[in-house]
């Protein structure tokens, strides 16, 4: 294999000739052969946005030549365009500050930027530390890139997916608002409601978690950049942080701000704990919704079977004709993963010592994974299940008529204890509520019909 020699403060390293990284990236690649989980692309993209913004801020402050700033911006744009993915090989399981990934980005930008400068016959050259990393430390750049990546993922991926599913539930709850069915609590029969009312609960879950996620964004939009090594801002211009944030906002269309306390921003990641808590709440709601769907669709003959869902693929390798609620199963597995990720993020965030938390990459990895899985699963569930959800009128009507809990409507007329006697009699004798009521002598048939109207039981009166 062809290679070139790259140097850092520890000496020389052989780097494959077709790769754009330098000695520090190569050392990390060799020193951490752990797992297959690469640094999330969203973090690398966050770095690219940051490096471009930092270069422009340094240029405006008179600290970096304009041509060097343009070269850095060019290389960063190449990263953002997805042209350089193969040049970011490092795994999550590296230094806990993310230093090697910061240097990976610095080295690739320097390499690509220098090629750009050569093409213009410039006499300038970029240095990964002195130029690309100017006014920065891994300790403030990694949390900044992590926050930028998290905000972009939540605003541009998770929330749009959530709103898509929420809209489908809105349409379904309106379409099914007059379909009266039996309710269930404790997995036992309860009083009636409409299918639209039941789905409205799902819709409201998504409304609430949407608001929770949106609220959490204001905290993640605080950026650590400008704190440099320990939060003091050593080697950075006093205006650097504010200027970088302004540039990031220009490039992303978001509203990031400089964190008011950089000592906090480097050592605490409570913002991501809080935001991921909202993702966990979403996961919990999706778990409930998906379970409701598969329970209500269970059967087709020996289950509840009150709704029909799309048959997307054969469900069994041995039982012909079986179709399973696979979209619900996928969603519930995602929910389980997100809950596990939340435990990891919470523990990792608790491990900040003195001026730095050194669990940053694992926090970023789990956060981004949760966000992507939730978005993907919501869109898949929406397209392949929720949109095709339809009521099974025959089973809904049968279950409604068979339920003993319609007796609840008799409470105001004959009292709780007498109503209970009727329900127990009907159950013991395997008769209808109406028959048991008439046989008990507590009601006439006409009174029963007057007092028990399932539709009227679906709203207060």
C-alpha cells in the first residue's frame, strides 16, 4: 500500500496515501481498535460548521488571513456536502474529550484546504492546530459540535417525523369520532368511548412530547465555544465566541448563543440529559401507542380485532397466512433502545470531574442514535401502519354489546350496589345485561333501553 509520512509532536506516522488525515488521526485509529461505532456524521458536520464559522470569525478579528479562512471554509463545505466521509474513520471509544476527532477534522480540513491553496498558487499553507484550530480547544469545540449536531437532528429530523405521525392521528381521530367501542382499563372491560377519542389520546401524547423537545432546544442552543481549555477563554479573542455563534446561525438558520458560563459548558452536559429525557418521553409514548395498536389489531379471529392494520409481509416461516404487527414491534424495540441510551447518557453526564467531562463521545453517540431511530421509526410506522389503520366494525359492535361495564350507566338510577348485582348475575348466568336487569326485578326492559345508550356514555352528562 502506498503511504506518506505525516508528523506530529510525537514523531512520524505512516498514513495511507489516499487518505486526507494526519498523524494524530492515524495514532487514534491504531490506538483504539474498539468496536465498530464510528463518530456520528452529525458530530462531524457540527465540527465542519464550527470550523468554518471560527475561521470567518478569526478573519473578521484580524487573526487569520482571508485566503486561509476561505480555504478552511472550502474544505468545511466539502465535508458538509458529504464528499469526505471516508476520511473520518475514528470510533466513539477514544479520548473522552473527543480530542482525536477534533484533530481528525482539523487535519482533513488542513489537507483539503492546502490543496485548494495550491491550485491558486498561494504561498500560504494551513496548519491543523495553528490555523484550523485557532482560538479553540477540543474541550470547547467537541461540546459545541455535539450541540450543533443535536439541534440540527432534533429540529430537522425528529420534529418533522413526529409532526407527520401526529397529523395522521389527527385525521384518524376525526374520521372515527362517531365509532363507539368498549374502553379498557387494567386490560379489563371498561365504559365506552369512541375510537376517535382513543386515538385522540395518542395525538395528544405527540403534541406534548413535541412541546417538551422544542422546550429543551433552548438549552442545547447554548454553545461552549470560546471557553477553550478550561473555560477561561485562554488564547481566544474576547469577541470570538459571540462572533462564532453569529456565523453558525448564518450558516444553519438556527439561533445558537454563546453559553453564559463556559466552566459549566465544558464540564456539564445536563442540557443533553434534559433533551434526551424528552426523547425518552417520546419513546415511552410510542411504546404505548404501538402496543395499543397491536393489541387492538390482535387476532384475526382469536384476539381483540377491533382495528385492521396493513399486512406488509408474511409473518411466519411455518404458519401459512399469518400476518404480524411488525411495525409496532419495530417501534417498541426502538423505544427499548432509547431507554437504554438514556441510562447511558445520564450516567456519562454525571461523570464530569473538575473542569471537564470526559464522556462526551458516548453521550453524543447515544443521543444521535436515539434521535435517528425515533425519527425513522415514526415515519415507517406512519407510512406502513398508521395511515392504513381502519376500524373492524363487526368486532367493535360485538365487543361493545358483550361488555358488562355498560352497567355503569345504571348507577345514577338504581345505585352502585344494585348495578353490581345485575353485572354479576349476567356474568354468572351468561346472559345479557338487559336480561339480567329484567330478571332481577330492578328495571323494566324499557327502562334499561332508556338508561343505557353507549353513545351517550362517551361524554359527560
